[in-house]
């Protein structure tokens, strides 16, 4: 494979004199090329869709058709949130997607190529964050809408009328996608801080999943103060339609708290990305 | 032009680059020589703004690297380690680089053809050989048609044909007035490529000189002579002003006298010669001599051992038994 024809440099046309600066627009195009040209993007996002929509459908079909709950009882439950419960697993795949987007640059050494052509490092950093957030948001909305539309049909069969015009349904279904995008953003910030794939994924899963489980072992009167501030519990309010006053934050307050976790990770990540040796 | 001024880079207690100053001029190939671990790659990373210097500065045509408006079109860089995502195709690797500063897509195909990778452009780089990876790196460096090239060990992994090609390419680019700064740990490679050399060892500047001066300064002329009459020859050569050292196999090594003069003197005195051959101490040996004190790791008796500066080489066995002894005596890593 290595013995290939060799041509002289005079056969390559000179480029016109450069004009303008390497800036944010170029960085955005470049980051879009990066994310669409690796298989891990298709794998992670494809898995997130199949896993979340699939698990949600299976669980809702089972409960709608094979449980003793009466229609009157079901009408009091948050079936809209239940229709998207696969997000509990989907968020973990989004963590992998968000983390890999930046840690793969470090694990392959590609970061040095990227930063040597973009020495003003904040351009590739924010461009990458924007590209992965947009992609995670679109895929997240596909997941939450598909889950809701499929699963609400199971509940309609059981006699519970559910549609996007049900109270708070629109907020919760859009919120499902927002929450998934937020998970990817949090993992991206952790990835920028840790520069290590396994470390970023572990800490992302830890924050979203393990911390929530550990907190359930706290004494009840502590839990009332602690639980609502945990990332999963706070962010989870945005894809729910029922909130317990006192022990839950509201939908958008909760989501705001969730995004503060992400913002802190991203800001620390950005500072380190800018300062550290590549 | 690249100006490096009093550059220092420390990593903890280790000083990788130690008050280094030199200038790389346009229109010629400047070789950057030093044994492995001398700080060549670190210096290049500092010039490219990838690492922050502890102190000092480096400037590209008077500007810090990060102030260049479009670095890709001004400086082309090839870094030592293959800095490529293995799952991405060669074409897409170059495309994302081109897009950062508006280099047209057609240029990606041009440079791929130039380095002979056009047939594998749509292949993932995972399957690339070392040489192909190196060619892709060179393609990336040429993508922006840069005025200045910084190449870290570009011939690494290239086949002989590829080595000749990169050598000619660098000469063509230098002749066009571009600045070429190329590192190598191989003196012989630089002797046939570079016009000027900057030599470093342990992060310090050892030499910054014209290649011709460097070669003549560091290679000595010696003549090997075999004769059944060593005493007579030694006398005759000493009379010519030469110096003779006997080798263990009986050959005489003569320095300070040219082979024709030695032959003429032998004929005049009726001394029988079995062999008379001029030896040129290899440039590689001269380079090793020059940097001997600055090499981080020596290989005494063919084994690797860490050698602190200014101490005789430590054989590996001693180092191992030394640490075993330390453990037996309750050293700090035991408990």
C-alpha cells in the first residue's frame, strides 16, 4: 500500500492569498464534519433512540395491558412522564455521546492537530459544544416525541385519553428532549475537564444515576432537603407533569438547576481547555 | 521566520527546554537535531502554541503563533505522534482541518494526490501503515499552502522512496522562499537535507551553524594502514607530522597525514604496505560524540539503563539488585 505514485509540489496549485481570520464560522463547519464523520456518533445516538423508545414502549404496553389498575386509578398517575421513562437509561447513552465528542480528541492525539490550526482555542470549544448540543437536542426530541406518541396509544386503548394537548403534555414531551440534551452537555463539560473517556463517562453516570440511588439511603428528613437538588431529580421535573409541592422543584426551576450543573462543568472545562498544555 | 527567544519549559522538576534561543531563516532547510528526549518535540509544540512556555517566547514573523490570523495558511505542521482519529477517513480528516479557515474542498483532493493517498482517501485511517499515516500528516501540513513548515521527524516510517520524496519536496519548498524547520535524531539524514542545523541536547543549545561548517568541524580524517613494518612506518609518518595509534588487530590509524603522502613516504623508505585506506569518521559518530553528555538514556553492553549525568553507565543488573537490596533493607516502598 505504501508504494504509491509521487508527484512534485509544483503540480499542486497555489492557493489565493488568505483573507480574513480563522474564526467561529469555520470552527462550526469543522466540528460538524468531525461529528458526522465518525461511527461512534451514529452508534451512540442510534442506541439512545432504540433503547429509550424501546424500553418505554415495552414498559407502557405491559402496564397498560397487563396490570390490575383501573382507568380511574391510572387517571391520577403521571402517565405522560411514564410514557418516556426509558430516558432513565437513554440519559446514560447521551453521557457517552457528549463525553466522547471531546475525549476522543485526547485519546487519539487529534487534539494537537485541531489546536495547532486553531490556536484561539475558544472557537473550537464553543463550536463543538454548540454542534453536540444541537444534535443531542434534535435526537432527544425525536426520542421524547416518539416515546410519547407510541405509548399514549397504549393508554388510549385502556381508556385514558392522552394527547399533546393534555395539560402540561407539551412541556413534558419537549422537556424530555431538553433533559437528554442537558445530559450530553454535562458530560461534555466533564470530558473537557477530565480529558479521559472512561473518567468522564463514569463521573457523568455517577452524577446522574449513582448519586440519586445513594441519596435514597439518607434519613427521610434529610432526603426532603437534598433530593430535589440532585441533578436527576431536578432535571426530571421538566419531563413530568406532576410535582409534589415542597419535595419537588417546578418543571422549569428544576430544569434550571439541572442546567447549572451542566454550566459549571462546561465553564470549568472551558477554563482548563484554554489554559492547559494540549 | 521563526524566532525562539530564551525559551524555557519545565514539567515539574524536569526541564525539557532550557533557555533556548535560535532563529529559523526563510529560503532554506533548518535541521533541528538532537538525541531522543532532547526537547525537540517540546520546542515545536511551544512554537505552535500547543504548550505554554514556563518563560521566554517564540515568534512567527514577529507575531506569537496564536495571533496569526489564519495559522493553517501560514504555518503547516506535522507532529511526531499520529494525531488522527482512526475511525475517520483520510479525506474527512483533511476536510475538517480545511474548513477551519476556508481552504476549499478541492485542495483536500489536491494534497491527497500529492502525497499519493488519493486512492485511499475514503478509507478509515485505522488501516493505514506508519508510512501512510506520515504521508497524511504531510498532506495536512501542506493543506494551506503555508509559508512556513514545521515538521517533526517527517521521515519516520517512510520507505526509501518516500524519504527521497520528502527530501526533494522540502528542497523545492525552501527554493520557493519558504521557511522549513525539520527535526530529526538522525545526523546522516540532516547532512543530505539541511542547509543549516540547530543542535540541542537536554533542552540546551549545542550548535547553531551552517551544515558544511558542522560537517567539517566534526568529522576528522583518519587513514587506516596495514604493514608488516609498523615501527618503520610510525617513524616515517611522525616525520610527516602525523600521529599514529595502533589498533588491537594490528592496523595503524593515522591522523594528520593524507593517504597519498603516507604512500609516498612508505615507497621512499621501502616499507611494505598491505592496506592504505582513508577513513572518514561518520557524521553520525561526530554527532554522537557531540551529544554524548546530553543523552538521557545510554545502552551499556546492549542493555538499557538510566544514567545520571556525569556518572559511569550503570549496568541493568546492578540497578535491579540495587533496588532489591533497598527493599530487603526496608526501603520506603516496602510496607
